[in-house]
């Protein structure tokens, strides 16, 4: 979106301008039969049309419950929720919650209801258990993901052939290492067949680059106490590799994230690490492309960035039963879960809905996209990396992103990491 991810950074369209309030009417349901008609306010940071199909379908099945959307632009989302819920409830019943520190912060503020009663069903329904447990705080489930993401190594088959590079394997159990990727990018550079040998879809984004540090053995860059550590050996290995991409000219400086998909799509890049949305982006171009699992560092763990919005119930909602019915529909019920992802074009999280989504995306571009479903499912189950649920994430992520940017533009990885460790830790200490 989400984007930060999930937002999405990972989901395209989360920051579309002109968001409006949208409401849909309804009549009677089981909840309505017991206590009259219920109206739920659903706060989210998406265009109203993103959630419209699942809301319409839910209301048909639960005619006593009306869902009224409160669409808040992403840039103002956190502050608006803090203001409304911090002021006594704000009339919000259900809301999206971003991965990472937002979950912990809103739990500590008493904004999020305990969803533990839904955990067993959510785990049973989900593609992977970790996408459920990643939304726990101190063992208590506080949100459930309706959508998810992963990362892939996309390549331009014609450019690789021109450079004499054998494409990476499509086998999800046999990914390339970053070292293999670097060597292949050098061959492309030496052959002069591509303007940009290698791209990340999202430069300088913790959402996408977290997996580098994890694979290299550096952890998340922050511990449970809010101590930031990008100076450890693992993160230094990852940051040095990132730095050298640009020093060697394998990756470009001065290119913004919104340009990367188009550069790959038009044949100007040989490799790109991107999310599921890359399938549609690539297919819109006139290139011969393929896809492979995300790389990892030689000798390190396999790690693939993931996450998207979670959905939570407000602790102070006066409509807990109806809110739970809506949450269950969009995150646990396969039909509702599929409908929730219909407009966003992102992967749903239930097994059945994901299988249908994966089959559809895998068939988008013949042989090029055929490995998609198997790769993504394997990565979600085997090596998905979730953003840390830690105090101070709200300052940690932008601080990390700025560090990545400075390193991309030439700053020494060790010096810039030490600066980030100090500055971000001090900012977090002030928040405690």
C-alpha cells in the first residue's frame, strides 16, 4: 500500500485525495432484532469506494446494522483518531490500525478492545498464524488483518539475456542471495543493456528495507524497550550493501518512489524488488518479465517484509456485538474477506479468499506471473517479517527512513547509523 506500507505503502491509493464521508443504510438483523437498528462508524484512511463492496454485502446479510464510513486522509489519520478517542470515544466503533507502534500506542491509551475471543477462529482462517499473532500486545489480540503483502524479485528477461545472466529460480524454497543479485546487477551494468540495473520499489522505506536487517542478523533495529540499534553487525552489513548499490551506480540516486514502477515497466531496469502490485504494473508495460522470491543475505535468515492495515474495535464502542460481527465478516469470513480486498487489489488474508486471489493474479500474465501464488504463500508462512510493536514507533520509522535516505545519498553507514541510534532513542525517551 502500506506507505508507509500499508498503508501501503503497500496499497496503492491509500492517499488518494478527495476522500469523503460515505454511509450506507440498512434495516434489521440479529443484532437489530435484539436491540433495534445499529449504526457503526468505521474509521479508515482509504477512499470510500475501497470498502464499499464489503459494506454493501455485510449490510445485506445483517440488515439491522448500518455501516457509516469515516474516511480520513492518511496524513491526518493518527492525529484524528487520537483526538476523537482520546476525547471520550468520538463515536467511532471500528477502525483501521497500522502495523507497528500504532497498535501498541492505541492499546496503551485504552482505545482498542480485547479481541482474544476471535483469535482461534482468526488463526484457523488465516494463511499464516503470524499475521494474527503479530497484532497482539502482551499476548492479547487487538486487531486482525483483512489484507496482507509480501515482496518479490521481478526481472526483465530480455535484459538479463542480453547481459548473459541466468534468471533467478521461481522456486520459493530457493531464493537468490543479495550477493547473487548484486553480481547479476553488475553484469547488467557492464553489458550496458539497462539504464538502471536494480531498483527497490520503495527507496528509504523501513517497510521494505526492514527485511535487509533481519536477514543479515541485525534484528528490527529497535528492541522492546525502545532502544534503537542500527550499529550492530547485521544492520551494518545491510546498510553497507544498500550504500554500495548507489556508490557503484547499480541503483540510482534522485529517483522518487513514484517513478520506479514506470522505469521497470518501460524496460529501463533489469531487476526490481516490489510487492504484489508489481504484477499489474509490469503487465501494463511492453516487456518480457518474470518473478522470483525475495532475496536474503548469504548465511543469514530468509526474511520478507509484509503487513497491511489491521482492523480493530474501539474499546468504548457502545455497539460491541455489531462491531464484532462486522470485524468477523471482513477478516474471518472468506466471502467478506475477499470483498474487502476487491477494490484495493491487495491480497486477502483468509485461506479461501487468498487461494482465489492468488489463482487470479497468477493467471494475469501467463508464464510471467504463474509463480506468484506459490511464492507469496510460502513467504507468508515461512519467512514473513512484521513491523515491531514497540513504544516510540511513530518516531522510529520516520527516523529510520531519513537514515536510509542519507545513506543512499552518500552518508557513511556506520556514522549515520550511530547518529540515528542516538537521536531516535532520545526522541523515544521523551515520549515515555
